[in-house]
């Protein structure tokens, strides 16, 4: 799914969305304004699976929920990521409705926001 269409759907549900198209941009966005939630595509340019795991482990935003998006081939990586603190992992291709429901669930668990 095109990122702009996904952004539109999330904004329509009341979420503020900030996009990053590579590792550097993502890091700058997170530093500039700590988000309520991070949705990270593990195939984002500039990130290897090892770097994603390090990002999860070392990030300064440990209290910020993290949902990862990735492919079926990343089996062991999923377990590593979840054990290091990722809150969820969604297998691509993603359905916008599923992503929205999972975002709401993670945020409700963290008691940050409640979008009906």
C-alpha cells in the first residue's frame, strides 16, 4: 500500500502522522518530537535487521510503543525484536484497518490515547 494512502487513513482516524523515508530522517524526526508511537518498516532504507534490533534496544524512547512492519521471511528477527521491547509485529502487506486496530490496542494498553 502506498504510504500516502496509509497516512491519509490514519489522519482520518485522528492520528497525527510524521513520515520518514530513511534511517537518518527517522532518527531526526524522533529527536525533534518524541512521538506517542513509532511504526517502523524494517525494510526502511538504511536499516539492516541488526540495526533495527539495536535501535529497539538502545533507543532513547523506550517508553514509546513500537510496532514493526516486515515480511514473512523475518521469523527469528520477529522473536528478537519482540523480546527486546517491540510491542507488535505486522506482516506485510498490511491492511490499513488492521494497522489502525493494532495502533489503537497498543496505545490503549499504554493509556496514551483512546480513539473510538
